[in-house]
């Protein structure tokens, strides 16, 4: 059976939500925290409300340094939703550092892009993302992505 190369996905359709899971990763059983790393606080707050209403504890950090301080102080979240680019840093580079950290490397991570393209997708998966998705405000799509990656 010939399967298409996942890096050849068409990200140009724009209206439908897209989610690609690289691999499910079991959640940290001690928490249901989802850390949202995104400088767009309005979008992050909307996503946080969806997650909170589904029983997760969403925490928003606007920069990589703040997210790292949060994790060092409070431990790894069950999942991190990461924007690929932001003015104070690079989400893909943050993900690479996360995967290299002995205590945080198993933390589940989804890269969530407002305008996804093949380059973002390839960089995210190569950096160790467990999933890649088009930013969505559809709770069903967001929660399906979270449940898929966390395996719950």
C-alpha cells in the first residue's frame, strides 16, 4: 500500500481544521495541566476557556523563558500547545530544548499554527512535536487533538 508522504500535506485549504498526530504520549498522571505557549493572549484565552470547560487546567505563558520557569517551579504539564513563532522567541527552538531536557523531554507537545504551512509542519515534527494543528476555535477539534496526543 502506497501512503502519501505526510510532508506533502496541503495546508492551503484554510477553512477546515487540520490536525496531524505523530504519536500519542500518555499524560502525566499527576496532573491535567495544559500549558499554552503563545503571545496572542486573546487567542490563548479562548483556547484556555475551551480546555478549562473540558476539565483541563489551562495555563497561559507568553514567552519561552516564562514557560520554562513555570515548568521548573511546578513540574511538567500533561501537554504543551506551542505557537511556532512569536516575537520573544521561537516555539520550534523551545520544543527542541524541551526534548533535550532530562526531566521534561517526555512532555506531550502540539504545535498550533494560525497559518500552517509545510515548512512549519516539517520543522515541528522534526523537533519532536507529538502533533501539529491549525489553530482552531472549534472545541470538538481542539479536544480531539488533545485526547489523541494524550491517549485519553
